[in-house]
C-alpha cells in the first residue's frame, strides 16, 4: 500500500516532529515549557511534511524535494527560534532542517506518483 505524497509527508513529518519535540527532554532548561516544545515541534513537522509532500507531488526531482523540505522546515524552525531566543538557534534549526530533508527525500522516493 502506498500513500500519496502529501499524506506520506504528513505521516513522516508528524513522527519526526514528535521525536524532535521529545528530544527537548535532553535540555533541562526546557523542562517548564516541554508541553509547548512538543506541541510546536509536532505542528512544525505536520505542516512541513504536508506542504513538502504537496510540492513534491508537482515537482519530480529528488534534489528539489529535499531542498523544498529543508526550506519549509527551516522557515518554520526560524519562527520557533524567534520566539524561543537566539541562544537555541542551532539546537532548533539543525533538527528542523534535517526533518525537512528527510521528508523531502521520503515523499520523492516513496510517495505515490499520482
């Protein structure tokens, strides 16, 4: 059974976003706001995943799929950085853009062509 590219992006982005949010438990200073960290990471993953899948449905290039995923997730991560503070810039941007790259790859490689 194969999924459409947007639905695959939604699933992969959601799982990776949740994992990204849960990784916040490794940073003790985030303890008071972990609910928000998990929620926003999950939402970032879902939005980036669905949007990347939608774009991947129209663009049939692995490189463009990965770059679009990184770009969308990067912009969403930057919004989180602006809210959380620049001290966590790399801690938020790197996992966010990695999420986008993985979603871009997955939607291009494994998503249903139609």
